[in-house]
């Protein structure tokens, strides 16, 4: 690839500035519409979660609750956390410096999930986006799943491991790993050492708490399991799965049990859904990986963001809602701090720029990406 770096950087940078400049009231209205859709999923799912497991209404409830959880994260919290509405929202509600952060009340009412918002902002917004496809990228799929590829076991077992991770990845991997990055940042601020031997780039999962007791396993435990449950996963586990369905006891004990089971089934589904739309547009033999970093917003940076990402089918709010707006992964990686509406506007223009400069722009069905 022979690339005119200056021209490519100028075209991409100019488009980003134009999109950001034109953001305003329409972007906030659009986000509020997505919030309305997400809340509607919540209402429908919560109202039907007490029906018998396996019934048609139970299946409907699982789907609605799953969509509620996913959309609240991937579309609402995601773009808000990146600052996509900091200037457009005059009320300051959808602001990256406070949304779902600071108190348990804000976390439970604005974005409640397995991940601690403050930890996710560090891991995702800073480390992943500006080290995309590098060895220091905490979400480098190929590195994090290398143990599966190198495992001397039947292929069926390997697929089984991936299936388990798809069903559990948010609480088994993502929640503890994002909190690890927050603890590493705190260590550095306190002047405590973070050495290569400590494995700061290694994925930190719940398995690490057991591995530490296995002879010969060299594992750095960045925090205690008690701290993790108290500050990160515990509140979500207790409130979302056991306290929230308590009103179902007014119907019957069986209704409450059904509701709890439904919430856990919805969690499995939302794990699978988010795994499919996140892992698959970050990995594949047609996406590039890099050994070293580069300067943000340089021509090299823009090119890397494009060739290390893949888009799914784009266009239309309903289609994008089901994709969690992650079908605009290329545009999001190039300009992390734009609104969901801006990515819809940006997609055809950025693709045209890439075609003009000969930069590979990968866009395929989510199912094609899953196979890859």
C-alpha cells in the first residue's frame, strides 16, 4: 500500500472535525430515543419475567431483558462515556465525567452492569482505543485466546471453551480485567512498581483467584476476591438478580424463582449477543495487528484504526440498535468521541475516503465475521 499520509490524515481529520462541529440537539434527541427503546425493553422484560420457564412469555422476557442490558451498555453508556454528548447535552446528564460514576445510586440508575464504570472507562476509552491491535491492547482477542489455539486438545473441546467464554465473558473476564486496569493506574499514581514480570498485559479473569493456589502458577493478583465482590460484581449480582425481582413475591414464591432464573438466562443471552458483535469485529485474519504504538490522530493512527476493525451492515436505527451501534466499529475507532447519530452520517463518507486512498475497509455481515 502506497499511502499519501498527509492527504489521508487531512481528509479523515477534516471529516471528524465537521461531524463534531455539527453535533447538537438532534444528537441528544436521537440518544433519548434509543434510551426510550432500551427502557421499553426493560419494562416489557421485567413485567413478564415471572412467567414459567420455557413458556413463550418467558422467552420474550429473556430477549427483552437481554436487549435492555446490551443497549444500555453498548449504545448509551458507551458513547456517553467517550464524551460523545459532552458539548451537545446542555443539561450535563449525558456527560462522560459523571455518567454512572461516583455513587452506587448513579451506577444502578444510569448504567448497571458487571463492570465498574470507572474501571471500564480506563480500560476501554484510554487503553483499548489508543493501543488498538497492539500487544498493549488489553482486549487483543488473539492474545487473550492464544491458550485455546495452542491447547493440545480436540477441536470440539476448543469450541466448547469459546462457547463457555461467550456465555460468561462479561463477568468471568471483562469485569475483573477492567478493574485490574484501574488498580494498575492507581498503583502507578501512588508510585508503586508495575513491572513486565508482573504481567500487566495478561488477561486477568476470575480463574486467577484459583490459579494463585496452584503450585508453579505465577499469577499476579492485583486485588482480592473480596474487594472485587464488594466494589465491582457484588452489587450487580445482589441487586439485579435477587433484589430487583422481589415484587414478584407478591404473586408467589414460584413467580420470584422464575424471575431470578429469567434474569440469569437473560444474562447468558446478553453475554452471547455482545460477544458476537464485539469480538468478531476486532479479530480475523484480514485485520491487522501491530508490535509498536503510534501517535494519536496521525495518518498512521487513522489507518490502523481502519485496518484493525470491521463493520457490519449499517444504516437504520432498528438495525443499528440490534447491533448495539458496534456495526460502526471503524468509525468509532477513528473518532471515539462522536455521537451515535454522527457515526451513521460518517460511515459512507469515511468509506469513500478509504476507497480514494486505497486503505482496506472491511464491512461484512456479523455472521460472516463470526465464522472468521
